[in-house]
């Protein structure tokens, strides 16, 4: 059962509701040319009094030579969805990889990763503080949004505290998630070749077959996607023959 915000208890006096203090860094993925989205990011973070986020220039999939990536075995046919990935999907994937590399190279312990169409609820800072106090200490990734919502597959998610559930196959978007250094290194290890959209990789810690990593999802969500047209779902499909590769299990 989903809980209304009105039932959320106040954050204990021990810690301020300040998003800046929860994570080592806050990264926002955004195309350098997407000025309207970047203005929206500024407004959204300003609404929750957070200024210490870092914009990371996204990879523009339309500027990539996907045929070359395939030739170099860095990109393969998406067998799970039985299609070739779209340029925007590949660009989005590589943009998240770019953030994971920053986490690794800067030797950060934790980071919050957001996409530039994010809109926070007015009390998001309080919710993030509350959620991270409830998340078990063994977390590797915490999802703060899912296009699947809370009702679908609810029986396969296990509630571990009032507002935190153990995730199950959380492959429905990468709008906003927290990740630690160990998980970033794990995802980087398996990032190439590109086989799926990026949420087909960030779901690994919550997949039945993946052992040794823990992923969680919160309830309610402290954010939602804004009213922007998708930059990923460009329907100009590339008709290519599948590359011979065994699917990862």
C-alpha cells in the first residue's frame, strides 16, 4: 500500500533536510545544447534549496557512429527487446557510464545521479534524508523513481522499512538513483559491449540472478519526470543484422 505524504513523519532533529549533505556529489546528465532543460534543472534544484549539483554534458547519440561501435564490438543487437538500440538510447547509456567513471576517478563513496527532466516534490530534501536513514547499510543502488510505479510487481518487492523496499528487476528508468562506488565499479565492469538501454544494466543489482549486490526503491517517490519530449526515444530505428553474441545471464 502506498503511503500519502501526509503520513510521513518529520525528519529527526539530528540531521538537517539538506540534499547537499547526503551524498558526496550530485550529478545531473544533460546535453550541452539543451538550454531549456538546464534552466528547468536550476529551477527544480532551487525549489529544494540545493545548489551544489554538477551538470555532466551528455553524449549526443545522433553524433555517434553506431556502425563503428558495432564493428569494434562495443555495441551489439539488443536480444532482450529483439531490436537495434536507438541513437538516443546509446547516447543516454554512455552518459551514465561517463558519470560512473567520474565516481571512480574522483574516488567518491556515493553519488546521486539525475537526468535533466527531473522535477522534485516540494519536500524532496526531507524525503531523501528520511529515506537514506531507513535504507539498509548494505545498499549499492537506491532508485528514487520508476516508470513502473509502486503497484506493479509489488509482491516481488519486499518492504524492509516504512518507506523502503528491496527492489526487484528495477529496469524502468534512470531518472534519479543513488549509487555507491562499489556498484559504479561493477556496472563499469559490465558496461561494454552495450546490449540494452541503460536501465537494462542498472537493474542488475535487483535481478534474481545477480548475487552480492543490493538495490532498493523508495515509497513515495520524491521526484517525477517533467513535461519534456523524450531525447531517447527517437523512433528512427536502425535496421541492422544482429551481432553474434551470447546474452549475459
